[in-house]
C-alpha cells in the first residue's frame, strides 16, 4: 500500500507538469484581458515541433526551445488578430487551434508517412534529488521540467504578478485598459508580451509530453489537456498558487485512473469510466469554483484607443 501511494504521488507530479505549464501561460494571457482558445492547438503544435526538431537534430534541448519559439509565434499571431485587429477572441482562438492542429498533422504525415508504429526518440531522463533514500527517492524522481515548473515558475509567476510593475500593468490592462492607457501604460504592448510569454509556456507543456513523458508524437498526444488547463485557470481564480493546486488535483485523478486500470480490478464498470474520471472531476471542481470566480473585467473585450 505504501509503495502504491508513493508511486501515485510521484506520478501525480509528472502528470500535472504539462497542465501547470500551460495553465500558467493561459493565466498570464487572461490576466491581460485576452481569452486564448488557441491553447489546445498551441500545445499540440509545440509537442510536434519539439519532437520533429529533436528527432532530426538529435538534441532534446534544441527541440524544446524550438517548441517554445513556436508557442511564442502562436501567441504573437493570436495577438495580431485579437489585439491589433480586434477580432472576436473566441473565433480567432479556435481558428488558431484548428490551424496549428491541421498544420502539425499534415506535416507529420509528410515527414513520417502512415506508420503503424509511431516514431519515437530517447526522452529526457528522470532525475532524483534523493537517490537511494527511502520514500523521498521515489517521490522526487522527476523530470527537470517538473522541478522547474513547481519550484521555479510558480513562485516566479506569483512574484511577477503581485510584486513587479509588469505584473501591475498586466492586471491593470486586464481590468481597465482605458484607465491603464490614461496612466501611460501601453495596452497593446502589454497584451502582446503576455500572449508571447504565455504562448511559450503553453507550447512548453506540449513539448514536455513528446520530449519527456512519452518520447513520441501521436495524434492524441495532448488529448484535451489544453482545455483542461483552460478550466484550471478559472478553478484557480487566476492565481498561480491556486492554479498549481488545480493541476495537482487533475494530475492525481488522472494518475489514479491509470493505476486502477493497470491493477486489472474486476469492477462492474467499463474502462471508459476510468478514462472519463479526471475530466468529470475537473468539471465538478470547475462548477464549484466557477461560481465564485472573479474574472478580469476586460476579458474578451478588444481595446481600441480613441
């Protein structure tokens, strides 16, 4: 039982990592007043670019940074439509998801054909901070990105959002862009920066899946994690620490259903029930937390300077 719990906790951290990366990026974007429904496509495209570059160059790190740059480009594209042109954010975001998803699948078929077995690479190794130490050796055997996401990015995002002038400007633009503009804040610049940084984090979440957790790229590599990350932002009420808690809840539920399936329990329920469990928990948590959510006042509202 102790081994089961330890492995479950360790798996929870790994499963939560891509969700946390994507949710932190989306949180920053939405704090600036833009809803980025291109998150699913950006994660998928980041996973694709990272895998292809790593596979063709032999460098996992080159693949990772290429994925991040692809996410930055996707964020800038979203900014062009939603910020510069003032296009409906729902339409532009969904359009980007369809565009990036289609591009990735088309390019993947051109590069690898219709293989029955997906191509694979040697993924990033797991690191242990307490090798050989009971309990801690199992719990803290994680990928480098997991340590960075939980121990670096979450505190950094919290400090950046609440204790820097940039964070103040982002929150001001997301709440009242007119007042922020009158105070001398460049609304368009702040939103462009937020979308670029957020896009890079979202793509990093996708790259984690193909370069670390799976070591391969498939059509279902993201499997709706982008939409889950979108829900986690609302669940966390646009706060980095609460977003982290939400990612752990989903990660724990997802890891639990995988282990219950692996145990081969003879339960009178179809296996699809286990697959749906994490998403059902996410919906339930979203319903409960969404009732008291404090949305950025300018979210979904394009700003046109008079």
